[in-house]
C-alpha cells in the first residue's frame, strides 16, 4: 500500500530537519508523498520542492495556520497552496508578527520563574526559522529545568501553564478564506486538540467550519486512537469532507513521533492525496 505523511515541520518553523533533509528521510522511509506544513510560514517549501526533483517522492506545498479557539488549540492546514499568493503572504505577515511578539513575553515569564532562557538561545536553535514552543521546550531540557520535552510543555508551556502566552490572532473563517484565495484546500488539523468533551460538541465545531468553507478533516493522526480515527472518518464522510492524515513530525522536538508512522503503527494511505487532488480540482472548476 502506498503511504504518505501530510503533516510535517522543518527548520523553517519548529522542526529539527531542514526541508531537504526531511524530503530525503521521507523517501528513505518508503513514503510516496510528503506535505510540508510549517507553522505560519511557507519559507521551507522551495527547498523541499528542489530536493524532490532528484528523488522519487511527491512533495505537496502546505502550511499550518494557528487560529483562535474557544478552548484547546485549533489549527487549519492548507494543501496545494500557491506559496506566492499575495493574500497568503499578507496573512502570514500578521500571524508571524503576533508570534514574534509572544516569544519575548514567554522568555520574561520563564526568567521570572528562575529559568535563564534567552531569545539568543532560542534563535540559535531555530537556525533562521521561526521560534516556537518546541524550541522553548528543548531549551528547558538543555538548561536542566525539565527532563523531557513533554515535561516542559506540561509544566511551563501548554495552555494555562505559567509561561504560556497566546499568539493566535486569526479567526478560523479567515484562515479558510486565505487558503482558498491561495488556491488551496483547507483542512482542520488534529481534532483531538479541540478538547471536546462530547461528540456533539465536536460535530458542532466541524459544522461551523463547514459553513465557513472547510474542505477536510485530519482523521489519521499520531494522538488519535483507532476508535477516534474511525469516528472522525464517519463525520467527514457524512459531510462530504476530504479525509487526510499526518504524524505532525517535528524531529528532535517530538522524538517520540516518527515520520510516516507517528508513535507506532500509524499508516496514512495515499488515497488521502487523491482526495485532496479531487477537492482541489472541484474548487478550481467552480
């Protein structure tokens, strides 16, 4: 069975592999397709596409946009985007500014807690990419404040934790519209992160996004149980949504997640790419 991974991060945002390294790893892992979906940036796409020219793997240009959520975290993935779209670039400038303003605030909070992290340290880790919470987590491990990246998030960096500062300034409907204006397909990322307590609550959120133009659901995901995956597929099919999937690979930032297989036995069928292409064709024909 042909497999893919449609949710990955590079050094352009908060992953530890360069775009070209990630593409080579994807081919070595036996994947047929890979989507580059860095947080709020498309700066890694060109390098990834160049790397794929020499390899037997399909690279899909993508992005992951952080949006405002009532609780939990909500991200919208864009696939087959035009990375040079003026509408996309305008939106990215807004969210990148919000991200840049958040980071010094988190540094200050950690310093107040007696942890000597600095922006210089974080920027060195980012290697020219955007600084994100995984860089903070790795810094806390290196400084000996915590033992693991997960502990860093649990104690300091997750929503509600002492050093957390919100960054999202984009409404979900605006993210979906931006992706569509960039000629892409909009997908709700990792629905488990919405922290819904009931199926009805989840369905209500999905239906609101469908009304705003949502194209798909990320059903296959590293943190989704097999039962939740099947539930999501059912919700997607009932609403005519594309079914997609990805590991959310970050490399060293999330060492427990392996490219193409997540935490273990995750398998994302290439059929997900076919569905994205079909929706893309439908959108371009309308």
